[in-house]
């Protein structure tokens, strides 16, 4: 029996308007404030964090209102989001958070791990034609650490985002609408999903996004035997198998959620065929690197990961991921 592919929902349906040219102030007077005037890149670190946190809280409330079909509340929350500058202001604040003086470019950790495994950098073990192809979902900048390694173990970086900060280097497209490459050679060795899942408002859409990342990764591969032998002679501990998925989440999504723990997240990833090979927690973020085994992903397609309370408590957040059967 031939299975038909299920329709993949776009993430745009759960998103509020991107920007607003005319915003209402709290006293209902008309203002001509635009996102250009709401410039988070000039804000202090404290103000930037506050803007990002407020966006997350409003989007969380909006997702609940959408699920409850409370259209009036959805409209009210959309207005509040617009008054903060919309998605563009949130992304600008996130980009500010990547500045060196704010502690931020998450791809630095990805570069560190790939360099550790001998896959990138000036001394990379990738031979001619073996340089890595990277897909960066939710890209904010073409000048981050992974982009600076193009020509040094990285062949190219395809950057996409719902609302591009620079359309000349970042394609504006919903990942769920991005065409799946037809041929394995056109797929990617690395997919980066940094601080993206937590911004997707619908718990089922998060699961769909994780599942879809597999369609963009090449089949399991290694370095050529010659390169591998030479590498093992130098540093036997290095593991050069690909492809990999890089995931970054705010640490509280895993450490303080009613519906998610680190172990539960790993179970979801394992079910999808992903093996955890690196992890690191900073004060605020959880960094994870997974290797995809296309064979393992074929097992038990009937398993369902529901939204179930795993960690009770009044001070918990509601981050969750729902994964329906394949």
C-alpha cells in the first residue's frame, strides 16, 4: 500500500503580522512609529532582554488564544506585538544579542564542535569536493562564525528566515515551504536550528519542523578512507560521521518546563533518528548537536509524543513539543 505524504502546515499561520506602519499608543492616540524608530540594536542589554522576553510571553499567550479560538484576544495580542515593533523588532533584538559584547553568536559553539571533529577550519580533513554544506534556519546574520568559514571546510551556507534582515544574503521563506532537494548531493551536511523552535507558537508545528529537518540532510556519510586513516593516525578520538543537526534552545525550555525535560527532548530526537553527540549548557542556553541516522528514523512510526505534564509547579513555563505519528 502506497502512503501519501501528509500536508505540512506552514508556520506562518501561527504568526502575527510582521510589522505595522501605524501603531496605537496606550492612550489610543494615533502614532506614526515604525520598526525603524523602534531600534532594539541601540537598546541596553537589559532593555534588549526585556523586549525578547515580552515577545515570548505575548506569543505564548497568543498560541493559547488561537488554540481556544478566542479571536478577540488574538487581535488584542497582535496589537500589543505590533506596538513592540512586530517580528522585525524581535529579530533585531536577537541580532543585538549576538554582538560580541552581549555574549551571543550561537554558531561559535557549532564551529567549536565541528572543528573538534576535524570537519572545518584551515586544518580540516575534508578533501576536494567534500566541504560542508550548511542550512541555517532562522538566520540573522551572514557574518556569524559558521559563515566566516566558507572556503575553510565549509563550501556554502544557505540562510533562510521568515523575515529576512538582509534579503541579499538571507532568503525570506518559511522553512516549512522550502522545497526539499530532489537529489542527495543537493542536500546539506549540517542543519542549524538555533533559537527557532521556541519561537514557533504551536506545539505540533514544532514537532513538524524537527521531523522535516531530516528531509534536508544527506545520507549518513564519512570522510574518504584515505582522509580518515590520516586523521586517525593524528587524533583517533575524532568522529567525522555526518550529517548533523545543531539545536539551540533557551535553557528554561528544558530545565523549567511543565511539559519538557532534557531527557524527554532526547527521546523525541532519538525517535526521529537523531543521536546526541554533543551538548553544553550555558547560563541561559542549551546547545545540542545531533547526528542523523536515516536507517534508525524508519522505526516505529506509530509512536506519539503528547503534551503531558512531566514536572508540576506553579512557576514552570509551558514549552512543549508534540510529535504525531509519521
